[in-house]
C-alpha cells in the first residue's frame, strides 16, 4: 500500500542529497555524486518506513524536488543575466534539466528510499 508523501522526510532527503552529493562528488567525481544521492535515499526510506513503494515514492519526491529547485534557480539566473531572451533559454533548458534529473537522480534516490524502507522494517 502506498502512503502519502512524508514531506519532512522528502525535504530532509533533498537537503542531504545536496550536501552528500557535493561532498562525495568532490572526492570521487560522478560516482561520488551517485553514492551521495543513494545514501540520502536510504535516510528518506528509514524515516518513512512502510513498504518498498512508499520508500521509493518518497525518495523520488526528494529527487524531483531537487530538480525543481535547480530549474527555478536557473530561470532566475537567466532572467537576471539576459532579460527576456535569457528567460526563454533558461525555460527551455529547465525543461530538459528537470526531465534529466528526475529520471537519473530521482531514480537513484528512489531506489535508496526503497532499500531504506526495507531496512527500517516499519509497517
């Protein structure tokens, strides 16, 4: 059974994903970024508990939240830098960015969330 999103866990997962992916990415490159995202997903799953789908869903929301925040920052930066043209370019880039991050990072955090919810054993 899928439970509604635990927004506290999703927000904590987003913050951890940003911090851990930057720290691990600095030392180990792209593999480190993936490890940081995966660990953040496990923490989300441990916080949520429940079934595999609940952990996966909450982890996916944390990853998607990151994509949305990054695209908003990109839109603001493009608008400030180049006005209306910058907004148009940033909007097009944001759509591609959201889809790419949602598929890649969201999936990694979601799998970590599913594993974390299995480890927690809370139903």
